[in-house]
């Protein structure tokens, strides 16, 4: 009997611990966003539901019980961005990283070479390096290529006045999977008004996924890189190579983030 009670206590403790961790992680995820107010409102309704059940308030309990399905759907809709970001963070963990593909080290050299040449000639470019998060939705907005990554191909794609030069190139592994891809623009109010559409598109993708995006400014020839929700500007060849190596630590010369 004592052993059974001990097992039940351990399971109850595990249940409470896991629930506490989930709530804590959710609060961290929505901290500083408008979802905080929504979460507090939802929490209030849950407390009312428990109170109605405990106090046997028939009418209120009936109403709340019939709205449970609506709550679940509403929760998924209201917290869709936060849930997506949280699931993406789980997928990026070291536990799954070994099963996911990365960009071969040689590809980084081709990208750097192409970017340097385009920067010198002030040719605008937007190159997306896919990491763990799949970018299929954005690939489908462009023209499928499935070609080996070379500096010559990248430079040709972004040649001014060609069909694909205005969109983004998406690189997966050692292949250019698509070009001319359309990306949404970041709505971050803190961004400088001087930033063009390429930089805003790069930052949006970096805010929503773990992709690394390299940008070449058509006006100034400046090189920028967007990753982990941040935009780093005014990079030279050495700094760009260093940033890419750091973002892809599984390759020679890379280091942990």
C-alpha cells in the first residue's frame, strides 16, 4: 500500500512539474507580445470553468462545457505565431540537429565569392541559406532550378533586368533549389527608413525561421546578413565568411553559436 502511494505521489509530482514547465515556456514565448493579454483572458476563463464545476453552478458550467471546442480553436488561432515559433525552437535543438541537413562548407565559399563580386559591381542580391526550418512555402513562389551552387550561377541570376533578379535565391544544402522567390517584408517599427525591400525581406525571414540570409545593396554595394531576427550590416568579405562559418558550426572552421 505504501509503495502504491509512493508511485502515485511520484506520478502526480511529475505531472505537476511537466505542466509547470510547459506554462513557464509558454510565458517566456509570449513575453513582451500582445498575446500576454490574450493568455491572461484565457486563463481567467479556465479559472471560472473550474470554479463553476466545483460550486456546481449548472448554467455557467453548461455554457462553459459547450464552449470548450471553441476555446481550443480560438487558442490555436490567437497563439498561432507563438506556437509555430515554439515548435520551431524545439526542432532546432541539438537533439534533432544531427538528423537534419546543412549547407556544405564548399558552398559558403561560392556564396562569399559571388557576393563579393556583386558588391563590387553594386548588383543587388538576396541569398537565403536554409538550415533546419523548411522553406518549401517560399520555394514554391519562385522558379524551381535544382542546380549546383556556384558563384557564376548566383551572379547570373542576379544580373540586372533579368527575369529572376528581383526575387530571392534559396539554397538548400549544395543546391540552388529556386530563384525569384517572393518573401514578405518585416514590419519591425525600429528599422531604419533607409532600408530597402531586400533588407526588410531578409529580416522577416530571419525573424520567422532559422535561415541565414545574405543581402547585397544595389544602391551602395554594402553587404548585410540577417539571422536569428537580427540584421548585421556593412560586412566585408572576411566578416561575411566569419559570420557564415559561425552560423554553420558543423563545417570546418565553424564554431558553436
